[in-house]
C-alpha cells in the first residue's frame, strides 16, 4: 500500500499512482475534490469497484449530491450499486424509559392506526441514577440503503430526488424516520431522539468541489 503526502501530491496524481498497482477496489473517505470524483466515476464506468464516502443527509441525498457535483446521470445510473447512509442515535435507558400513546400526527405520518400502535416509548423527563439523568444509555445505529434497478433507471432519467426516494422505497429501502419509529415502538430509542439527529444531519451541504462548472 502506497502512502502519499497530501501537501505534495494532488488527489488525481495519487489515484494514478495507486492504479499502477491494479487494485481490486478503490475506497475514498469524505471526498471533496471534484476532479478526483469525476475520475473515480470514470473508473467505475470502466468496471472498477469504487466506494465513495461523502457527507449527506441520507442515502438519496448522497445520490443527489453526486449529480449536483457534475457526475453525469447516465454514468451514475450505470455504475450505482447502492447508497448507504447511517446515523447514531441514543438508546433509551432500560430502567427509566416510559411508554404512552403516540401523537396522532405521528401515526398519520407513519400510516398507522391507534389500535396498531397503542403505545410508544420515550425518555423519562429526569432520567435515573443508571443514566445519570439523561434518559438515555448508549447508542445504536440506524441505516438506509438505496439500491435497485428502478432507482438506477430513475437516476438515468434525471428524476427529482422525491421520485428517487419513492423508487428506493419500492425497492426495499427503509427510511430513517420509519426505522426510528419502529425502534421507538420496540423501546430501543425515542422518536424525539431520531428527529433531533435527523434535523442536525439535514443542514445544507455544498456539492463536492463547489458548484459544477
């Protein structure tokens, strides 16, 4: 494995040097260089296995950010294996967690009837000695995975993000909010905690390398 001084070599030069070793896969972390991104997409279109990491609100927002950064829709549609997004949320304290009826607007959003979800768990207002008053103890991960032929076809057809989200759901993606609601019903976390984390993650983020030329 080669190591490079980031101050002395450009990302695309480092990639060219790495390709001379015929790698089985290329993995990037928090990609920010547009030229590097476009070169990686070219390699992916040439059957190179590429894993790209970038900051995004969720799995579909990551797809949108790639397109916003200048990746051609037909190239992304051909090469997209899947988009995985994860969030850490606090776990409810098992000693002091409380249950009660869910709010009617929450049931409407989740498309559930009151008889289907008679109770939902939430954090105790003042916690206990085990969680030191926090109401939470530890963390768990929530994940979204967007993939499938219909999603790829939607990307190639330049569909808007809400349409891509619906296509991903039809292909089996479970949105963060749905997964968080299920975890709250099970007593693992709370809807309030999921909403807090998702609100923090939804802050606008610039495309890779700034606006496309």
